[in-house]
């Protein structure tokens, strides 16, 4: 014991004689951790939304389900639809692509609605693992399916993965610097662009939809690697350390002692955002131009790609442009919806390239609404309630998309029965 005490005193004496460690190494380590977390959340946003976007891009192919026997590797990337409404002036599938949108969003809505009630019982790591497994399962199930029903089950798996991941990672941002919200949003925008562009490019190159989906199985693996190996543990000066982050994941997110003013602010912002995400997907399928070299399936894929390109640019623009009054973006999107509905009815736009520009503009509005809403929430909520605010606010955009899908089904049937 005496030897140990003497050794400890000598160690303390030697440490006292040494000069304080230089701040530069610590600063470099901190900067390295910041960049690792920034890239980690960017990759998490990219991987989390990737399967969701790919399923929307493949919606027309899923509903026009016609493949060669045995799912051969060479399949026409623009198959003739199996069932059409020949009496309509529109090139309609028997089922609206809104069916895929609903299968891709309703499970997400259920997860986000139930998250404050029971998701806190599950720590972050198992949630991320389940999200990655569901994402991989969605690609495999849709790739090997032989019916629309089986494909829609795969779309549901993609929705579960995206919904569980979004509510998990947005809650996790509460334990890191606020800057990671911008990186997360940019990553989700990148998922839209890369997901739609990769599906469009691979199918245009002649790869079958089946092999295109199977080639994307590396994305779920990247999601797991980004979370378990790239993200660093939250630092003490952040809102909560590693232990607090895991503990709070098992505590109720609803706190009756939350300040009333903060709750009202977050609620009002969410109600405004509910209208902002009333997107023009319901008319994408019916915006069909016959005087072009692009087939209907190719036009739909281009619409998705251009929309996601706009989303990526605007979700990555927080450092350049910040918008406080997001209701303006919602109003502009309503104008876009009305304009395109009139064009579907009257067909007055002479060129598909004008529609391309409008859809790109629509993507810019949608992405700006997303990133600025969550940035405003991060600024207006306290550290204690930010985790719950992030998880609750993401319900609103999902609810808006679900409403648009539900409205699109009867609208599709009505327009397709017009002679």
C-alpha cells in the first residue's frame, strides 16, 4: 500500500511539473469529431431515405408489373402496362401510383404517431439495427416479387425503415451540436437525388428493375456502419452525454412539466408544415406528354429525379439562406398544385420541359420547408425538450403526404374515366 501511495505521489508530482497540454491537439481532435459527426449524420440521412425514394421512383414499374419469365437479367426497362383504361385521354394504370405512395408513407405515419408512447422503451442501437434490416428486406422483397401485392409489402418494409430511422435520428440530434440538423437534412435531400437518379440511370442503361434494386443492398450496410462506427459519443458540453442519450431513449418523451409557451410554438409550426408537404405527387402520373421521345415510365422517373434534385439543393442551403416564415413556402406549393391540376385538365402546356422546370421549383420549395422547419424548432426549444420536439414535428410532414395520397386515389379514378 505504501509503495502504491508513493508511486501515486510521484506521478502527481511529475504531472504538476509538466506544462499544461497544448490546446491545439484538443482543438484538432474536437474539429475531427465535429466533421465525423457531420459526415455521420449526412450519411444517415442519405441511407435512411434512400429506400423510400427508390420505391417512389419504381412506383410506375411496380404497378405496370410485367417481367420476363424467371425475372431474367435483361428486362425491358419500359414495359407495356398490363392494364390500362383505354377509354381515357390519359395513359392510366388501373391503380394510381398513389397506392405506392400510401404503402410508402402510412406505416411511417403509424410509427411516428406511436413513437412518443412506446418507442422510448427501446434504446437507439436496436432501433437503428431494425431500420437497416427492414431497408434491406424491402429491396429483396420487391426485387423477387411476382405480383403487385408482394411488391407493396416490400414498399411497406421500406416505409417502416424510413419512419423508424427518421424519428430515431432526429431525436438523436438533440445530443449533438445543432449544426448536425443541417447535415442530416442535406443527407435526406441527397437520398432523393441519388436514389431517383440511380434508379433512372440504371434502368435507362438497360438493367432490369430487379437487378437495379439488388444493386442497392449496400445502402443498408452503409447506414449501420455510419451509426456504429462513424458517429462519436456525445461530448459533455453537448445537450447530454452518451449515458444521458441512452437513458433518455428509455424515458417517456411526454413531460407534463414542459413549459406551455414552448409547446405552443412547436405545435403551431407543425400545423403550418402540414400544408407545406402537400406535394404534387398526385398529378405526376397524369402529366403525360405524347409528343416526346420519352415513354410514360421514363417521364415519371424524370419527374421524380428532378423533384428530388430540387429537394437536395434546398435542404443543403441552410448556411446560405434561412427562412423564418415557412407558411410562405406552403402557400407557393398550393399555387403549384392548382396550376398543375389545371394543366392536367386542359393540357395547355406545350412542352414537357416546362413541367420539368415547375417540378424542379416544387422540389426547391419542399426541401426549404423541411430544413428550415427543423432548424427553427432547434432554435426555439430548450435543450430539455428538443428531443421530443424533433420527434413530434416529423409527424406533420408524414401526415401531409398521407393526406395527399388519399386524395390522389379518387382524383386519379375521376380523371382517368374522362373520355
